[in-house]
């Protein structure tokens, strides 16, 4: 019907214009083949081309979204790891500070102890030294005393031998003994 | 005497027939149940256009990659271009029409572009071909609107917000504008293709008839105009596709 409608106008136009497009004898097969070609191309595109394109586009969008998800997940993991690391660092720092503090206290204690024991040692040594000095002093005094007594006796002997009679001598010896005895009692 | 002189001149001068390449020449006379299904140069170039479309997409997607190469990008751009037109104009509900519109665009585009090959035939310069498509499309949208909206679809011809006394004027205008759709759709494409190719043919005629020092001017023009024709071929396929979508949208949403 369409073809005949166009054919009617086409014949008039073709007569006047001489345009080959308006030659009605070539209409029918072109109508048929236009539709047929369209249907063939539609079939081919639907069967082979459109699914291929859609597959590519879908694959890409899936890949992009899964990549985005994966990226998000790795970011969260990284953040978590960073937080963990931070925690570990803080703990380590705290522990280090604690260790240092402990070491400082220990050192102070040791120093205190060392100071104390040194003081004790020193005072012990001092008292020992003092005792030794005392002993030495005593020994020296005793020796001095003996020496003085000996000298005194020698001197006295010599003096007596020169001037004294037997009676005098006896008397003096008696006195000397008494004196020595008294002296001894004083020293000791 | 003068008539013999004229015919003598026209016999010696090169024949100027810029419409010659619109001539449809039947090749095989075939008929099927009384229907003329002969093949012709026009039919062969439809097939060539189909083959070129398939070759283009074969090259684009023979080796599909997630990260596309040049040809694949071009094929994807074609797909997304048509997809964008359909979703922009018809919306998500236009999804079932997408394969038809996709086929329509690439068939017309490759017919237009193949017609620029020297010695080829431009299928879309045949009014009967463009009219077949436009009448099918408009007829389909009419049937689809009727199927979708029932008798409400006749409200499509009654513009809203128009005073009642103007209705006897407005309704015929709406009907005429609806009936003009297939004509304007068919004639736009046919006329663009015919005019462009006729212009090229005329210029090539000058290239042949002028001496070599003068032939450069029309020859240069044909070079530039071939570029323009590629652009026009694309634009016309685009317009045809867009208007098809607009008509489908009208049938679907009754604007």
C-alpha cells in the first residue's frame, strides 16, 4: 500500500524531474530488502555484537567495583595495622620509660647501698685504726716507761755505788722498790 | 539544422549527468509469492553496509579487553552513544528498544558513509528506503501508543491547556503534524544524501570538463566537501535516531 502510494506520486515526479529515485519499478524490491537487511543486521548485532559489548562493559564495571572494594578493604586493613603499630610503639615506649625509671631507681638504690657500706667500712677501718693506734700508743708508753725505769735504775746504781754506805744502800733500795711498786700500780 | 548541431555538440561534450549514480539497476530478477525481491546495486550496498558494520564490531571486539585498545574504545563509544540517547530521551523503560535503535543508527550511518566511496551507491539517497524506515517507525509508535494507552492515546492529538473553541483548529493541526512525521523523517535523510552527492557529482563533472589549471578549484572543493559529507552522514544518522527515540518516548509517555 505504501509502495503504491509512493509509486503514484513517484510516476508524476519522475516524469517531470527525471530523478531516478522516483522510478516506481525499483520500489518494491528496495522496500523488501530494506526491511530484510534491517532484520538481518538486527539479528547479527543481537546475536554476536551486543552480548560481546555488554560482557566487556559488565566485566569492567564488576572489576572496577571489586577493585574499589578491595582497595577499601586494604585501606581499612592498613589503618588497622597502623593503629596496631601505634599501640605497639606506645607500649614499647612506655616499657622503655619504665625500664629506664627502674634502672634509675636501682642505680640510686645501689648508690645508696654502696654509700652506706662504704661508710660502714670506713668507720670500721677507722675504729680499727684507732684501736691500733691506741695499742701502739700503749706499747710505746710501756716501752718508754721501762726504758725510763732502766735508765733511772742505772743512774741510781752508779750514784749509789759512788757515795753510799751499805746501810744507805739498803735504805734506798728499799725506797726504790717501794716507788717502783707504787708507780707500777699507777700505770696499770 | 540547429537540432542536428545541438545533438552533435552534446555527443562530443562529456555527458553531464549528476543524478546518474542514483540509478537503481536490478541485477537478479527474483520474486517470492508475487513479491519483487530482485537484487540491485542498492540491495548489494545494503549488504555491504551490514558487512561493514559487522566488520567494524568484529575488529573492535575480536579480542575484548578490560582495558580497551583503540578499536574497542571506538566500538564502546558507539554503544554508549546510542545507549545514552535511548536513556536520555526514552529513559530506563526504553531498554527493550535499544537493540532496534542501535541497529537503525549503525545501518543508516554505514549506508551514508559507504555511499561516499567513489563508485559506490548511496542506499539512503533512495526516498523509498528512508520512507520504508520512517513509515515503519511512525506506524510502530502509533501502534505501540495505542497498545499501551488504549483509546486514551487519542488524547495525544488534543493539546492540553487550549480553550475549547480552538479545538476544531488545534486537533487537525496536531493530526497533520503527526502525519508529517514520517514524511519529514524520510525526506530529511533522503534530501541530505541526494543533495550532497549531487553536489559532489556536479563538482567532479567540472573537474573532468575543465582544463587542468582550472580543474583544481572544483577538485579542491570536492576534497573539502567530502569531509563535510562524512560529517553530514553522521549527523543525519544521529538525527534519524534521536527523532525515532522522541517518537517512541511520545508513544510511551504521551507528551
